[in-house]
C-alpha cells in the first residue's frame, strides 16, 4: 500500500513539473493604479490556489482545535468536591 501511495505522489509531482515546464510563460498582472507585474503562469496558479485554500483550511483547523479542547474537558474525570456534612450538634454546644 505504501508503494501505491508513493507512486501516486511521484506521478503527481512529475505531472506538475511537466505542466509548469510547458506553461512557463509571462503573464502581465495589473495591480493597483499603473503598477503592473510580470509573473510566470505556474507561480500565479500557485498563488491563486493558496489564496483559495488557506482561509478554509485555517478555519477547519481552528474548529478541530476547538472541538478537541472541548472533548478533552468533557473526558476529564469530574473531581468530586469533598462532602462537608454539617457538624452534628452536641449537647455541650447547645448548653
């Protein structure tokens, strides 16, 4: 099974390398005002992927962290408070 997983990642990496090599073209991106930037297409695709991927990923990680914290609190054994029974009244205390 590890072989298939490794083979999958190798095929994916080689495919991405071939894609980046074949599309190594400059793309002019107009930022704000008259500022323009020439960016290679694979780099631009990586930036757009990260802009779309990171916010939901960070939200998901925050929710998982919060749920694990709540689960740890719920699984923690409840500490029983020492029972403080009212002291019995003795005859001497009444006199």
